[in-house]
C-alpha cells in the first residue's frame, strides 16, 4: 500500500504515517516495494511488510486430529504442515498433548522464538476468546488454556472456535471480502457455522453464536454428543458418514472403500471422500444423503438470516462438487423460492487451509495484547 492509502485506512495524518513507516523500515519490519503503475499523475511509493521478519505458529484442531504449521507475514508456510491424531472427547491428557505438539514443532524446526509473535489456535467447542477457555474440550483446571500453553512456550497464545476462524479467513481473504452477509459452513467431523453479518464476524451475546450442528432435523436418528437425537451433526457430519460407511462395509456393501477399521476414523473419512471423487457408488450415495440433510438445515438458516451467500468450507471442500446438487435439491423442497433464489451456495476457494489462515489472522488482530 502507499502512504496515502495507509493514512486513509487507519485515519491518521500522512506526516505521522510517513514517520511511522520510516521507523518500521529502520526496525526491518517494512520494506519499500517500488513505485505503483502510473495513472497519469505522480506515482506513489509502495510499502509492504517484510515477510521473513516475524512468524506465526498456527494450529487447526478438530475432534480427532491437529494440524500445525509456521507461516510468515505473507501467509507462506515456512515449515511443512504436520498432522497429528489427537482425540479431544473424553481425553484428560489432550491439553498436555497439544502443548507437547506445539513445543516439539518449535524445537524440530529450530524456530527462533524472538521472531515468533504468537500462537494462534482454532478448536471446536464453546470457546471464550477473552478468558482463553474452552468449555467443551482441553480442560485447563483453574488456569486459562492460553495461560497454560504460554507458560510452556513463552509465546503469546490466542484461541478461538474453529468455525469462527474459518469465517474470519473468508472475511479477510475469501468471498466475504466483497459480500456483507455470508454464512460459512465448516463441514468436518462436526458441522460448524461462522456468521458474517454486515461485514463483521457475529458472535452473539455470549460469544457462542452459530451452533448450527445441533439443530434437530429428525425426531429419531443417531444419538448426538450433546445427548439429543436427530441433530444435524449426528446425521450428516463427515464422522457420521464415515461411521455409516464402515457399518455398510461390515454388512456386505460392495465398494472400493475397504480396509479401514473403527480405530482410524480420520483415515476412513479421508478415504471415503477419495473414493467418492473417483465415482464409487456407495460413497457418493452416503455423501449425497448427508448433503441433502445439510441442505435441509441450510433452509432453516436461510429463512432466519437471509444471507447473500453460504460458503461450504472445512475438510468437506474435498467433495464440494458432489455436495452442491443434493444441497440444492433440499433447498428447492424446503425453502421459500424467493429466499432460496437470492442465496448463492459457494465452495470455499481457500479450502481446508481456511482454519490455519484464520488462526494466523487471530494472532495479527491481537498483536498488541499479551496473555
């Protein structure tokens, strides 16, 4: 950006912005990028952050696995993405395991802690971002979750709900940059929702808005983790689909989805999507059934929120093209046509990286804060 653009963006005078930029250049945080293309007048000098001056450790968690990577200030990965199986439900050692994963990642890649400005973590559950607590998983006892990890690493830690961070990434780098009212569906082992209203991430009164996964879509059905029957998550999440696939194979269904046992639902879920993309009839059937149920849930969301767009994100983008038709079929059946016709269903272009990107944004937005 140019000095004038920065001045307008942060509502500070051009002399003050110029002085600040020169100071940041001296510190090695900002570099001159040359002059902008000519538009008829004097070409402005452009500035950018120095990408390799500071780094962020970003962590994306779901109920069964954790991904971790370190990125620079231009969202480039400077380490490989590590994927570690880590079960959260009924696991009293989950926080210690997470802390070890982060510490080992920093040590393994010889990361300079002086350059690490923060650790951003996305996780499922009821997350209080101000207190650094997850009321569903990763019990930290009488301390905050962020405080415990900070004590182990010495690096500021910031946490948020995984679906909120996926929506945040869409707001900053995805479709929601140009659309004010967007609902972002996090289709993974659960089904989350991030809500962008009037160009802002909406959290609700207690910060827990978007519990889309627990809306009832049937009076019967599988028992959900919340203790109720018929929740969307228990019927249509990737974990529910993987479990149905494993059960079907046991009962003699013919499919190229073979060789996966109950002990590895992560592998089973990923394999199911792979064979579905190759046209396996049983896998496509299961995913289409789940997508139809998701579409039924989305019809409720559309009636209440009237969004301009609904973005399908998370692990499920891998089979996004297979999901669109049955979702639309359900909307045609359950949604008022005037509302449904004005809501576009979009597969995220950021894809499965959205939570990792969102966790990095979280750190940058809290750059001035400490644990």
